[in-house]
């Protein structure tokens, strides 16, 4: 059975960090719509130019564009043996489209990372990413320990354009309005689990692995098959 994992959670919950780590450990691709859009912005494509404005305001890129991007990405051969999806779906319409895309594939395992709001604001205000490759600086590193150089490629560490305070508050508002309903959308499924994201990254990773294992059993027990 392919491991088709979907990570839910507000901005700053650690979805990107945990997705990356988990995907690498299982040898499956991590598909992050935020990364795909940032690459498009960097490359100056048509979608990138339009997305830049929307992302800069902390709003969401349109469902049609996002669904098209994800549909195309999930059809690539490397995603057939499983994937980790980070940042999509963000609206119920996207979730319905994803169910349609997945209708002939193994079930989605859905993990929601829960983190208190105050902690999210603190994390988003202090996190740094690499200017060149987009990698995040180690979570939990004190600012004094951050070397301002990316450990992966040696690039410069900077604040993400949409991590300034006004945009962060807007992104959290948009999350509550548009994306939090997804938790209710998925909660009824036997393959849904939620984990505590307000712990050290290693603990979150351990809880994530356990939740995925349990959700996989949930799928088998309920005969969830597509
Ligand atoms: P976050 O840290 O907020 O989870 P991401 O890197 O996932 O950030 O996304 C950054 C921005 O890209 C979002 O604020 C939004 O503007 C846009 N974006 C990413 N994924 C989607 C999506 N599925 N639907 C609409 N907009 C998206």
C-alpha cells in the first residue's frame, strides 16, 4: 500500500520541517505547494508573478490554479509509490478536488499538527529560511546559534517575505477561516490523527511516525480501499 500522507496544521506548526524529514526517511517525495509557488515566483513564471502579490498579502492563491498544480504533480511517477503533501488542501474545495484525484489510489492518511496560537506567532516571527534553496534554519536553535548560513547549501538565511508580523496575523486569520474547517472534513475518517506540535522536533517526529502507523491500521481495519 502506498503511503499517501497529508499534513494539516496552521502556518508555523512545523508541517514543512516534519514533512521533509518524514519523506526523506521513507524515500517518498515531499510535495509542498508553498515551495512550488516560491519556486514559480523565483523563476518569474506567469503563475509566479500573480502568486507573489497574493502571498505577500497573506491570502490564498485561487483554488483552480492550486488544484491544477497539485493534480499535475501527483500524476508524476515518483508520487505513485506515496508522497507527503504539505500546504494542500487549504480549502474545502481543494479537499474535494483531492478526493477526486485520489479516487483510484490508496487512501490518504491525514495528520493534523496542533500548536497554540501564541507559539505560532512567536515561531513565525523568528524563523529564517535560506535565500537560495528555501531550506529552514534548524527549529529550536536560539538566534545566537543561527549562523546566518544555510547548512544545506551555504546560502544566506533571511526572514521569509510573508513572515513579517502584519502578514503573519493575516495568514493565521485566513487559516482559521478557510483551512481549519478541513480538520472537521477529515476528522470523521479512520485514517485521521492529530498530534501535539508544541514539542521538540524529535518528539513531534516520533509522534508523527506513531500516528501514521496507527492511521494505517485504521485504514486496514475499516477496509478503506480505493
Ligand atoms: P505556511 O507557512 O503559511 O504554511 P506555505 O509555505 O505553505 O506557508 O504557503 C505560503 C503561501 O503560499 C500561503 O500563505 C498562500 O498564499 C500560498 N499557498 C500555498 N499553498 C496554497 C494552497 N493550497 N492554496 C492557496 N494558496 C496557497
